[in-house]
C-alpha cells in the first residue's frame, strides 16, 4: 500500500488508518464528529498528498488543455488563477474532475484524484501523442521532486497558516478565492473542498512534516477522510466514483457550469454532450423522517425514479442529507420518498449546497 510522507505523523497522532484507493490514509484521529465541527468553527488540516499534482508545460500546453478539458482553459489569463473542470471520454463520461492552476505563460499544474491518477496520466499522454503537441506531462508524486499537499480549512484557517508560515502572509492575504501564489517552493491556493475558507498548500515532500507540525502548534486540528466526506457533502461538492464516473455525463452530475459548450473550440466529449443533452437533475435531499440516507438508495418522485449518489448524517444540520440524480422535472421543494431498507421515508428536495462558510442554507 502506498503511504504519504506524513504517514508517521498520522500514526503518532493516533489516527485510525484505512486503505483509500491503495493509499494508507487517516480515517479519523479519535472523533470524526469533533474534526468536522473543528473545520466549521475554527480550523482543521488534511493530508491530501495522495492526490497527484501534474505539471503540464511546453509550447503547446495551453492548446493541449484547451482540447483536453471540458471547461475553457482560456479563462486562465492571470498567473495564479485556478479553474475547476472535468476531463471527459469520447462518450462524454467523466474520466476525472480536477483543478488546473495557471502558473506562467505555458506552465500549468493540474491536480487529479488519487484513485484515477494512473488512468488519467495514460489518457493525457495518449491524447498528447495523438495530437502531436509539444507538451511535457510530469507527475510530481515520486522521487526527488515529489510534492506533498496540505489543506487547511475553516474560519480561522488563514490566520493559523500565517502563524505557521509568516513569510506567506504578504503574498496570500489578498488572494481571491480560486487564486494561488507561489512563495519560494510553495504554492498556496485559496481553494478547498469543505465549504469553508482556507488554503491548499503544495510544497516539496521533504518539507511537509515540518509544516504539519507547525500548523498543529498553531492550533489547526488534524482531520481525516471521514470528516472530509461529511464536510464536502454538506458543501454540495461531488465526489469522483460516487457522484460521477466514466458512465455519467457532467450535465447529469450537476456540473454543467464547468462545461463550456458555447466557445467555438472543440474538446474531447463535446460532440457526445451536444448529441445527448442533460437527462437528469442533480439536487440535494433533506430527510424528513428518522433514518440515514446512503448511496444507491432509490428515490420515488411524482416524475419517476431517481437514485441517491452520496448520503450521510450531517453533523452541522443534525439531519440526514444526500445528493441525488432525479428526473428532469423534479424541483426544489418537492417531497419524495426514499427506500431505506424497504421502508419509504420522506425527503425534501433542496439546492445541493447545505452549508457554506458556517451557515446552514436549507
């Protein structure tokens, strides 16, 4: 099983370690619920070094990404700007979702998921070779130039990062959401996966343990995969492998906003999306009865059947919530029935973002 450079730090902190996509990662450090609340109320930190940073450089780097990604990389004109996108197959299914950072003129960094990294790299390399473009694709997860990633999230996250990394405050204090700044060998980005403010910091792997320890001394609480999942679900954010995969169109996964069909450029999967428009609505569910919503439970509505893609108990709402693919006519405010162990339970359809910046939105 693969291990991040922070593996021993997790063990010293009493983490319960689990297998996540072939990586030994912390599930929690004693209390998933307390870690969840720490991020909503103060600051928590996550080891996300199992994700893969890929540097895409060369004279044709922009042309390559313009053709590879569903979102339009030409929106990245300022150094440091970040863009969320999907990468599609020819049938319009989602190979992966990712963030691409514009570092310099023809210098981009793409951050892809751990479970899909090997397949993503094969796909990217094959497309580069097929199109004959002058592009270097370099994964930064192994060897002397390996990178680690630490996400610090919560209303006090930025202050705790500045306490641990005072040299980063001048460059990062004015960063707008979805922008990043390079400080020496660090890339500090105002992005995240929890619905809270904070930074995602990419740095040389050899420096990660030191930063992790300084962040802990500053009061950032170590958080595991369990809290990360309930936080992202409350924030209405998709998880690859549950809410989307290669058989699902981004239009049916609630990600139409990341697909640029208006620009004249062609990209992989565009023809399939134009030939088969959106088939479902991707919405949230708030359980009205007692129970817990889980993935793959059937949803019966006045307009036909749907399916839950992600579901859990929400520590912030103290109620069960879910993301679901529903028939196109389904609307916010509808009441549907979810089959939970063969019992029909009532749920209300809501906009997918349940919690943002500490506030309940449903």
